[in-house]
C-alpha cells in the first residue's frame, strides 16, 4: 500500500535567497559519517599521515575542478567565495593539528580529522555572531569532504537530478550550490544555515530562491511532494492546497516581473516625490563585494566592517596587508567614498581572540574602540593602513562604540600621531581625510552636540543603539522579541540624533539594519536630512524603489504624530496605514510580518 502523503504542512526558516519557487521535492541523501576510534601502533603513524595528506590533496583537486566548472554559472564576483574554502585545506588549524593528533594520540587519520574538528567546534561554541558561525560551517563542509575521501563513501550528488526540482537537504555546501543549474534546481531548503550563509549568497547570485534553517525538513518531506519555497516570508509549504498553489504561482510571476523592474531601475537617482535627493550606500566586509554593491546602485560604501579581515586569515593582518585591502576599496569604489570602520572586535565578535575565558557581559565589555586602546599597536597599524590608502581615493575613518568625548579625542590624537609619523617618513596620505563616529551608545545620543566639533560626520548604528537603549542582548534568542525598533524611546532617540546633527551641520547617515526595511526607512527620512542610508547591497534596489514613491514632507508629518504615541501597537498600526498605499506588492518589511511584535508589544 502506498504511503499516504502528508498534506498541508508549513515549516518556517530563514530567507537565504529571496523569491518564490514551486516544484517537486528531491530529498538529497547526505548521511552522517559514523566513525570509530582506531588506535594505531607507532610504526603506523607515518602511513596514516600520508593517507591524510593524500586525502587532502584529492579533495583539493576535486574542489578546484568544481570551482573551475562553476565559473560559467556564477557571476565573476562570486567565485571568490569558493577559493577561500579551498584555502582552508592548507589551514594549519586543521592540517597541522590533525598531523599532531595522529602522532601524539596514536589514532587513525579518520579519527584524528574528526577529533581535531570537534575540538575546533568546542572552542568556538559560544560565538553568537552569524558570520563566525558561518565560517565554522565552511570548515565543517571541507572536513566532511576530506572524510568522504578517506572513507571512500560518497553521498548523493545533484548530478543525478534529471527534471526540475526543489532540493531538500540537511546542508548544502557553497560548492554544491555553485554547481546548481537553474534549469534543474528551482529552489532549495536546508535544515542548517543562517542569513549570512555563503550558500545563500551563491543562491542569490544564481537567483535560486532558498530558505535555510528549517528544522527537520528532511523528515517532513518525501521525494515528489509538491513544495512551495516562499523566500519572501521564509516559509515552506509542503503539499499545499490548490488555492495556495494558485495564489503562490501568481505571487511568483509578479515577483519575477518586480525583480526585473528593480534591476532595471538600479541606476536611477534616489529622488522622492517631493524632489528630495537621497543617497544609498552599501555595508560590506570585503573589497570583493564592492562591484556587486555598485551594480545594485550603491553610491559608495557607508560601512566597511574591518573585523572580518581579522578572522579570515590565520594571523592578524599587518599594516601592509590591510593597506592593500583598503587601497583596493578606494580604487574599486571610486569616484564614490568609502567609510572604513576601525576594529569593532569584542562583544559577540570573536571574543576568543583575546580572552580564554568568556567575559561576563561581553556587549558591555572590552569591545571596539576600548579594545583598540588596550591594543595600541594594532590600532596604530590599522590607522596607518587607512591613512596610506586615503591617497588612492575618498577613504574616510569611523570609530565604533564611542561613548564619551574623551574617547573620541583620544582616538583623534592617536590618529594625529600616525599622520605626523607618515609625514616624517614621506609617505603620502590625504591630510583632510574625514573622520566620523558611530552613534550607537545612548550616552553619545544624549549629548551629541558636544561631539560635533570633533567630527566630520555621524553614522547611526541602529543595531547597537537599540540593544543599549533597551538593554536587550541583540544575539539572545530568548529576549529577541523585546528588541523593538518602534519603541517610543528608540524613535525619540533617533529623532533627536538626526535633528541635532542637522542643527549642528554635521552630515548624519544610518548604517544599521533599520535602513534596509522600507517602513523603518520611512521613519528615518521623516526625522530630518540624512547624508546616506547604508545597507546590505541586495536591499538597495527595493529601498530605492520605495523612496522614489514617498514624500519626505508627508513622512515628516507622520513622524511628528508617531512621536506623540506611547504604545508600539499604535505606532505600528499608524505606520502601516500611512505607508501601505505606496508600498508595492513585492516589498517586504518586518513590520508587516505575521510574527511582528510577539510578547509584550503585541
Ligand atoms: C550597528 O550597530 O548598527 C552597526 C551597523 O554595526 P554592527 O552591526 O557591526 O555592530
Ligand atoms: Mg554596532
């Protein structure tokens, strides 16, 4: 008797690549490798080390081959994601450590690889930052491939797919994804993965809708089930009803048209209905991301997060290595400017680098500029590298997590010292390089006027500003529902910052996530004149489209009304009512989602 099909189930996940895909499921059969610890004699050690090295080499060759074959599928700027993965096969964190493990513990190659990786995972297990979690997953994917080579067990591959399908898998590596042909793979769903997953970035580049982090999806779905991947709300519908099917098919077609329109309009000016000219910029983590950002319509880089330079390599990058990267930024983004933010390490960003023990309160601890003052050599080298790069384009410096005028003055005096030294050494730099601060600590917001004489610009970091204003750990799942951008105190603080900056004639921008959501962007532009709004580059076309449909004068009048409201629920209702008439069907806002305002704010 045929098994009865499960119908009408819905599962939730995280949108890794937007869009809607409808098709039949193909459940990819990857398996867990169960390994047993085999002890070896000392004479066996060199043979196991040779086995390990040759498995690494075979894996590397396979990956290089895949990367070469994928280039034709992928946008040029995407293949950079694959090469660092290949480089991981040279990383001593794994290679040298595995060899030592075989020698010291007298175990076979398979066990040594697994054990070395497990120890790495244990060391990093408290890290909340999604970017770092993702890098750990990259390691995991590569290790899995080495183990497959060592054990000779190959799992199911996408090559066996004949008809167009929706792939359902526990996990997919960026390599698996890069091989996907859009004729055969309509969309995919995985059980693991987060927003910043490289697998998702590649899927977006191939324009394959994807939802990741869907718990137990491989057990909920059977081969040939009818599936809808809703990469707009982050849902997966398993065997949907006929009405749902028709409804989503209509949405899918609309979406395709909408995306095409957005792409077509990416180069247009961001001008509102009442002729206010706005400028949208991109937040990036590598010089490799800049050309894609410019293609999406970015007029510069509003936030270059340098901390990722410090975790990609094996050791801290020195002045020269940083200089080369910042120089590339300056040259690639020209004629636009790029704001390079000095190190924002600490908090949830790689605390293990400088502490064996986790801090009791990392978000309030030795983070960002505080860490830089404690590690002066590191800070000075970074400032010198940025100054040297400023000779090659419009580079600006921004300090994170400033909380007092004294800190700002101290940072500026260290910068002045670096300038004097470069002058003495006859090394060119831009003497008028602009310097700004992140406004993300409430103390700065309250007395912002006092900072005006020491800076050329302000940039509001809404992510941290909300965290510190509301005393909500931004990475803590259990209090996530209290992280509330529409809280009256948040709106009031933002309004005060923007108005004070305007009054003191200091250009002010926004680089936190609020700027990437159309409904929040409406509030921000209604609060006063913004120099730039900077966001993840894929959000630029949709925010541009939205801002071209609104009037700043109307937004300002609405903001005035909302600032008088004391309840999130009322602010939200009013905002939706005012914005809905100008909101295109395809635009997504978290304010509109069904899950908005869980808990106390509902
Ligand atoms: C912010 O805090 O809003 C911000 C943009 O910086 P980060 O997310 O890197 O802390
Ligand atoms: Mg911040």
